[in-house]
C-alpha cells in the first residue's frame, strides 16, 4: 500500500550483479512510470540486473538502493569472494543484499566455499541480511556413472552455519519460487516447477533446521526419492519463497512480459525485509541480520504455506523426472512458504 514505504534515513538495500550484467537508469525510470504508481524513487541493460533492481525497489519502496556490479570471473564463474571482500572492507553498507546468482555445489572447491563462508559470517554479525536465489533447476541432476545419478544442490543456496560455542554464526537465507494455481488469475500459490531446493552434499544441517526437516521426511516418506539421490543430513534449502512466475521487466526501454525464476522472488523478499528493517530502526531496534534463526522459530507463522506440486529431478527410471514435493509446513521446494507481509512485520517487530 502507499503506507508501506521506507522512511528511516539510515536504512538501505542492495542487489549484487555478476557475469557482465548491468542495469540502465532509463529502464528503471520507465519501469516505475509504468508500474510504480505514486511511489517516488530517486534514481546496454541485462535482464537479470533489470529484474533485480526493479523489483527490490518495488517492494522495498523509498529505501535507498545500491547496485554492486562485479566484473570478472572466478574459475569461469561468479567472483563471490571478490564481492564479499569488498563488503567486508566497507564501513557503511546496506542492510539487505539480494543475489540472484549461484553455481552447482560440485563445481567449486570446498576450500573456496569455506573461505566465502567466513565472509558471509562476518556480514551476518554486522547485522546484514544476505538473500540468495535457490536456483531454477528444481532438485537438479548430476550423472555419476553408468545408470547412476544424484540430485545436484546449488551453492551458495546450500550453505549453512558453523558452531561458535552455543550459537550459530550468521549465514545466508535462500528463496525459492511459487506460481499462481491459475496463471491468468491472482489465485492461491503452488510450487513453481523450477524452484531450486534439496540438501547439501558439503555442509551439515544446522540444529535450527533439524525439527522442520525431520517433520517433512516423516510426512512425505512414501513420496521421497531414494536416499541415494540426496544427503539427508545436509543443509536443507530453500528457507522461504515468493512468487517467481510471470513478471514484467523493462529492458532497454522495452517492457518484456513473462519473465520468471527465483531471480524474481529473491529481490521481492529482499524489499519486504528492508521495510521490516525500516520499522525496526525507527523503533530503535537493530537490523535483522541473519534471518534464519528467527524464521525457523516462527515455524511457518506469518507465511502462507505452499503445499501443492513438486520440483523436477533426474530423468531416469528410478525417479522419472521427479524431485521433492511440497508439503504442509517446511519443505525443500518452497521452504516455510511465502511472506504474509503484515503478519511477518508484526512477528519480526515483537522482540
């Protein structure tokens, strides 16, 4: 609504871009003139960059917004460590960052992922929330050998926390995707078939997830893929979701319809969390920082549960293209569900 805009002077949000993706201010201006209503925003484009900036500024309206454009590659992929080192050496940073990029977990060395993890922990300690898209390949699939496959988790979506005494060090929140049951009407939400999710083969499951994951595994035991396809003790993801289907994006001054993916749902959630931070700052509360401990403590309260459809997996005789199914409460397709913003705001202010 018109009242859901940022007003705190010390609040800000950001999107990070990689792989030579850039946004153009003219596209943002055109997008806001077409879809921005009465909100006032200050401020060769790529579809990813345009999508991210246009929608974090739509849900996080009137919040100061930064764009981090990170050139170059690390082993032909996104230079996540270079970006995180930049953030670690900055004294003044946005409180919410959304990232719509990721890699297959098995495509990076464990040492490299652990090094990035250290920087993610630093960010959380500083009160920064990092949101990553869960990916657009469902459970994924990796061919291991003759007639042998497994699901293929995504990084950084699959990352977890290390133990520090009795607390968890901060980390990242991953966002899956949903679509409307009827794509031509605003109906209730179901799983978007592309929504990435599953279990890490590298990082262990944090304690705050154990109860939720065990509940899921018991509820859908008869529908689960064979355990040879996934690591039941790994960090499970996503943590939550939002609509990821059929967005309008302005690219090079041209409105483009039917843009989809968790690259859309992630900045949408990021903008909402920026508004939550805005209210917290105005009340003299600290920013949210790493969201997951609070999110899992809510046990689905303040979110709309998504319980229909499933994600794709390996196209073989055993699973026949099926990944994980949605279910009541948490699941590895849409997490705890999609934000009910008024209820989520109230829940995250009550401390």
